[in-house]
C-alpha cells in the first residue's frame, strides 16, 4: 500500500516538473522575437543603436561640443536609456544589447 502511494506521488511529481518545464519553454518562446530579445530589450537595442550612431559621427566630441540638435537627441536618448533600460533590465541584457550595437555597427547590419 505504501509502495503504491509512493509510486503515485513520484509520478505526480514527475508530471508536475515536466509540465512546468514545458510551460516555461512555451512562455519564453512567446515573449521573444527572432533576435532572442524581449520587446523591451528590442526597444532598448534601438535606443542604443541610435546613440551609438551619433557617437560614431562625432567620436571625439563632448556632449557640449555637438551640434544643438544632436546634443538634445543624445541627452534625450541617455535619459530614456537610463530610466527605461538600465533601471529595469538585468545586467546580462544590458551587456547583450551593448554587444549587439557593436556587432550591428561593425557589420553594417
């Protein structure tokens, strides 16, 4: 009797673990796009790309030395980058975004 209850309990635990793993995989698949980035990470990637492009045009310039329209844009991008990306995303996401910016710019993607 006890052996039967133990085997039923073991099977139930196994089914629960498999269900949790499959549910996690489906949830992750639904929340990422073709780049493996979440929607927030994708938005932050676009912010980082635009900021990097401005820095690529004026590599040695301080913010104050930029033309006014670029200065305003880079300050705006920096503000939303800090509030919407750095403050919210984990460090590994920020690092992945930074690595993608360098790769995208270097390879002209």
